[in-house]
C-alpha cells in the first residue's frame, strides 16, 4: 500500500528586526595569566630547549603575540623520554587507588581555574569564550574525573584479565581542542599506569603549558608527564623515539598515514584519530526546527574546526527547499567576531594557514558551480575570520563535498531514499561520525547499522561523554578514546588464571 505523500510544511515568514535588538559588546574580563615565555616541562621542571630556539604564539583574534614558546629538538625530546622512563617503574607500581587521587586532584584544580584556562584557550585558539567556558573546560575536567574512577578498577575491565601499563607513551595532538585533546590523551594513559611525553600543536601550546602548573600543584611525581613544544619535526621526534611503547596521534590523515608507515615493524602500539567528512542526514519526517539547530551546531561549532563536523548535509528532496530556507534565516542570527565576546557564536579561524585553506576550498566550490550563501556580517579588521558559509547545488564530485575543509562551510546534497542516503554518506575515504534525523526508530537503527562511521548521533549532534568511546573507521583512523575501549588502548592484558 502506498503511504500518502507528505506535503511540505509551509515555511514560516522571516521576522525582520534590522538593528533594533543589537547586542552591546560583552567582553570576558577574567585574566588568562599567560607567561611572556615558556620553556619545556621535563622531569617536573621547566628547562630551556637545547636548540636555544623559540617560536611566537600569536592570537588569531587580533594577530597579537601572546608568548614565546620553546622549540624542542631531538635532544630535548630524548631528555623528555629519559625522564618519563625514569618515572615509569614507581608510577606504574603505585596502587590504582593512589593514581586515582592524582587524577582527581588534577580534575578539581582544572575546575578551580576553569575561567582562567577558558580565556587562555580562546585567546590562543580563537574559539568563542562560551564554548571554551561551557564545553572544553568542563569536558576536560570530566575526562580526568572519569578516569580517576577507573584507575583502581583495572582488574574488572575485562573479566579474567588485568590491565597492565605499556610503558612510556608518546602523544601528539592538534589545535582544534587543545586542552580537551590533551585530557583525552593524558587521563587514560595515567589511569592505566603509563608515563607520557606529549606535544601540543604549534599554534596552540599555551593551555598545555599552563597545565604543567596544575601538575605541579597536584604533586604529580616528576617525569610522569613531560610536555615538549614545537611543530612537525618535534612531533616526528616524539613518534620515532625508541623508548616509546605506544604512539597516540590526533591530527590530519596525511600525517597519520606517514606515522603509520614510520612505525611499521617497530612493535610500537599505535592509535590514530584523524580527519572526517561527516554526513548529517535529515529525513522528511524529522523534527525540522530541531534538525536545523543540529545542523548549525554540527558545522559552526568551533568554526567548523571539528574532526566530526557535520560538513555534508544530506537532506531528503521533499524538504530540501524548506530546510535550506530555514538554515539561511538561522545563519543570519549567528554572531561572528571577537571570540572573547560572550555573545559570539563563530570566533576566529585558528591560523592564517587554515584561513587560506578555507578560502581556497570555498573558491573551488564556486568555480565548480555550487551556489554560495553567506549572511551579511561585519568581520573584525584584524585577526583571522571567515563568515558562516553554505553551499547548495553541490554534487558529490565537488571538492567541497570530498575534502575536509575544517572551517565554517556546509555543503548541501539531496537524496530520495534511505539507500541513496547511505550510499552518499559512505562515499568518502573518511568514517568518523554521522547524524540521522527522523521520527522513526527503525530507520535510526537501519542507518546506524549501515553507516560506516565510528559515531552516529540520532536526532542530535556533537554529543560527547567521557564514558562514550570516540574514534573512526577507514581513513579516519583506528583505536578509541573514552570509555573502557579507550582504556584498553593504553594497556596490555594479562590473564589472571
Ligand atoms: P596536523 O596533522 O597537521 O597536526 C597535528 C599534530 O601533529 C600537530 O601537533 C603537529 O605539530 C603534528 N605533526 C605535524 N607533522 C608531523 C609529523 N610528520 N610527525 C609527527 N607529528 C606531526 O593536523 P592539524 O592541522 O593540527 O589538525 C587538524 C586535523 O586533525 C584535521 O584533519 C582533524 O580532522 C584532525 N582531528 C581529528 C580528531 C579525531 O578525534 N579524529 C580530533 C581533532 C582533530
């Protein structure tokens, strides 16, 4: 029997207020306490780099210099590994209940200094203060709390086996969630009894370096966590050091592949959290206004610098015009500008290099025939900014539909049947995340079974929890962070019988 064809719901008329309700500026006034310069944090102390070199950390908000950061070379990375190896025997033999106390202290200290860290994160990375304040900081603390809970229960993660630490772990993280990625990496490594050498991204080292003072205040034994700063060469030295028992990398697929090649045959464990090109799929029976909010959050959260960003919107043909027109209206109310303003929704692009890449990909979308929409918005004159952008009339062959843009740019494609949606969603090298919006539970189950994505959100998007494992398929990487699956990636299993 044919079900009656749904008639598209009429689009409500747009309410136009002009400048009538313009907000006053609401800059965050808490101090960030950023030092004029930072050394390397090795063996529990600040040390000068043996390279005698430094690099500037600038704020994407206004291009002003924030601090001078030490550039670690191979000898510095070696010193960090030696310190971590020295700390390993005592740290790994501590009872889990003792290690848990350190994790718990770190979480509490982060909570105590949350506003200061949120301001530093926003100044250094460009994300809106409301996100660093309400998402990055609470989530970073939550990861330490969660893993504090696991540290004394490692004998119960897998029945009949105990979890034993691997040794010294090398970790390399990206710039989009600097402190949160650090928490995702450090908390499970510490809970399972490993010691660590970690390298933050070169454009966002400041919260990692400020975090060293939290480790000191928590009384963490020297050498358990060592922080080295620098760019790709420093990262390569971390990855290739012979003392590393495992490498945990989050970053681009290109670098992830090169790391996998470099580690082949070394016996080192590896987890890779790489790029994505997620499909956010909206069916005609979806709660459309909620879906529009989910689409907006999915692509404009953190300026789209999100590995799991819903950058490809797949919308059922019968409601495509309605969704497009609602999206355009909603985009007009997004406030783009100073990330330190509490009203800002879309902040600064992390670096000039990333801004250039976004410009290049957007230009390719226009050149290949997609239709561009950007709401009128006045961008600050200094700093790196890009307006929220939407492309309709996109086809699967367009670069904007295939390449990870990692910016506030949404591409809209349409589909008619669930099968077509699955085929289009899976037509990518990546497989990190997806969203499904529909009234039907059975359709949610079908889609989540058939989508090749590590995470599938249903009638929601960008929901995270430390207990929920996160990670990819295909070229989005392997291994999981969070949950008990994340713990297993930092341990070897030993039978107890
Ligand atoms: P990137 O790969 O350029 O850099 C990531 C980190 O690797 C940085 O610290 C960098 O200094 C370091 N690095 C660069 N070259 C290296 C090398 N040869 N050896 C070792 N380390 C090296 O990526 P990015 O531009 O900083 O980050 C954006 C990418 O990260 C995006 O592709 C995004 O999707 C991905 N990402 C993935 C996740 C996830 O969980 N899957 C989370 C956040 C970001």
